[in-house]
């Protein structure tokens, strides 16, 4: 009997504790619900939750999560899985009142196991009052924002009239196109072709006409009228021993059901020299499966690798070297993407699967892409992108971490051109996503990818700058020039000359651009004051930071912060 008494005492204590917990749950001023993770069924709710949602307790216990939240159940379960790993998760969602009206809420969820069943407890905070207060603040600042917008538009209107006329003429030509879909592809190739290191091209199989990007002159010396060439003229640039082989393989893939084509061959430059090249393209087919268009790129492999010390003197490429050429090209290509802001549909180039491992059907939405951004970088990337779209910016760029399909982390540098309607609203972004960590990778056989010395040096420079600015809080004890020179063991003058030669901008400008991107991230996060940001990024003063920020973005830091908050509130309202 003496042995049983303690157990009875412990049981009474447990019952008392459970009762206290239940009373605390019921009488909490915060709205709380408990639901089954797998089914979404609500099994418990306190008085505050009933009051917030307008239901009696009996009514609420007959509901599921999809009845009270405007959120996809699959997404909610994913959030709960994430919260299980992290301990809890916080999100902004819309709750549904019994009357059908929306209630903007911030929720905190945590997962626990009871009686062998996974359950989640979710706390709801009504954000309506906070949003109304923010709208009042926005209203007070409205005149300031309006004045800034007018000032920005005024500056935009002051752009060189000759360039405006060229842009206006191009827009009129585009609008006059009968086939809008073809024009979209042409626009894609034109804009990427101007900035890509590769030679972008677009071949209309039915007419035999190929649109070629501007970089063909820089890489191969050819200047084309209206950027167009006939297919038959292109084949004249192939060496005799490659010409028939390339044509045969190309027409074989066109006659099949293949979706892509790639090959390596020697191409004559205008000055008579020979370039080792690889080509890769997406094949676009009509409803019957007939190939009607190829969109692709020629890559000058001889500028990216030195497979042999005398490779430039060779007139033929051995089969074993061709495999290395193709492998190098696959890892060297950046991922081209095209985001239709109106439909939220993103076209991802073929390199997306090869660089990051995801099965690519070419088209996806913004959520698919953002879910692969590293969680620690996601908020800054999305907010920066949103601010770029809602302002009058014409370019966006960001360095961030991206999760590959195998779970490994890639460091990428993403940049895009923003296309706008006459009223200034963004309707399209076309960009290039570059995996800066790829030079460290090896091919499946373990053979190191040999890349051009200067290109490899450029990526090392970028990696050092991005690492220092975006990923560490290390206090730089010297200036950037000495830091890079010591890190890379090259004279800074040489580094600066190589960078300007291949990138088209001074190395110092790249550093400034990245510092401004980092300032944007820190302003958007709201975690640092401007004085702290200036110190973190090695500015001599807040005034120095502000002047440089306005010169690059057109906004002062405070104006940018207001614009960001306004965009964030717009997103919450949506």
C-alpha cells in the first residue's frame, strides 16, 4: 500500500497540472486553435479564437483549417513541417470570419505529438489595427512620396532624346508584329544577346533566317546588318571537315522528337583565326511535333579553357576532347530566365537542370523558384525584387545562396533587365542566373574542368567581393585593392585591367554596386540603423553612404525605406 500512494499522489498532481494548462489555454487573450496536422481538423479552440472568428466553440470544432484560413492546405502542411524542424514558424496569412470577411493575421505555429498523433497549436494575432495605423502613416507621408515620384519621373523624362526615340521606334515595331509570341522570343534573344558572354541566336527553321546577338562581333569579329544571317551563310563559317558532320547531326535531331541540341565544332573568325566552340539550343516544335524554331547560344570554348598548350593551333578536335568541350560548356552556361510579371510564369533555360539538378519543364512560377532560395536569403531577395518592380528601376541584381536538388548550396549572382509599360508598371524581367561556385566542381570522372585563366580569375574576384560584402561581418582592416591583391596574389592594377576588359565595368564600380545591394538588404530587414550600416560596409560617414546610394538608385536611404515599407504593406493587403 505504501508503494501505491506516491503513484496516486503523482497522478493527482498531473491532473491538476493538466487542468491549469487547460484553464490557461481557454482564458488566454491570444486566439489559439489546436488542429490535427494530417487532416487539418480543428480539435480545440479557446474563447479568444471564437471571438476573433465569430464562431461558437461547437461550430469551430466542426471546421478544418481550410475553412478558416485563405491558404493552400499543402502550403500550410509544409509550413508545419518546417516549424517542426525549427521549433516554430511565423507567417502572415488571411483568416476568414464567419461572415466571410477577411482578417489579416500573423500566426505562430508549433507541432507536438500527443497520443501518437501529430498536432499543431496555432496562435493568431489580428493585424488589422496595425495595418490601419500603417496606412495612416503612409497617408501622412503621401505628399513626400508623391513629390519623390514626380522628381524621379522628371529625371527619367530627361534621358537623352535620341535614345528615347530608338526605344520608342522599337516599341512601335514590336507592337506592329502580327505574331506576338514570336516577338516575345525575339525580344528575349535581343536583350540577353547584348549582355551575355555567349553569342545568343534564334533560328527560324522555316525561313532559314537566324537572329544573332550583338556579342558575335566581339567574340568572332562579324558585324551583321540588323543582327540577321541566313543559315547557309552560317555554315560557310564552319571548317570543311566539320561542315557536313554538324549539318547531318543537326538535321537528324530536328527530324526526331528531341527537345534540345548540342555540338562542338571549329568556327572561323573574321580575322581568319579558328575558335573552338560549342553550341546548345532548345528546340521549339508545333502541335504536330515539327521543329519550327531553335533558340540557343554559341560559346567560344577557346576563351574558357586550355585543354592543351597548343589547342589553338589544332585544325581538328579529337573525340575525347569534344567530350571535355561539351562538359565544360554545360558547366559554363549561365541560366537564362524570362519572368512574365502579369502571369507570374517563369521560363527557365536548359542550363537550370544541368547546373542545379532540378527536372526542368522550362516553365514554373515565382513560388517554385523562391522556395529554392536559401531560407536565410529568401526575404532579402524577394523584398529587393519587389522594390525593384514597384519603383522605376530598369535593372535588378542580387547575390544569394540557392539550394540544388541534391541539397548542396550554390552561390549565385542574378541580374535582370526590367521592362515597363508606358505608365511605368513592370510587365517582364529577363535575366541571367550565374552559379559562381561552379568552378570548384569536377566532372563525373573526377577530371578537373580546365577553364580560361582570366575567366577563372574574374570569378575569384567576384567571389571574394561577394563573400566579403554579403556573407561576412568581417571588419576590413585595409582597402579593397590591397585586400584583393593579398587574397589572390596578383598586383591590383592587373586585376583591375582584367576585370574591366572582360566585364565591361571597372572593378571599383562592381564593388560599389554590391555594397549598395547589401545596403538595400539591411534597410529592408530593419535590423540596423543607417549609422550601423555605414560602419558595417566601411563607409567613412552616413553622408558618404547616402550620396552614393542616391547616385546609384535615385533615392535617399530614407526614401528607399519608405518605398520598401509601402511595397511590403501592399503585399500584406493582397
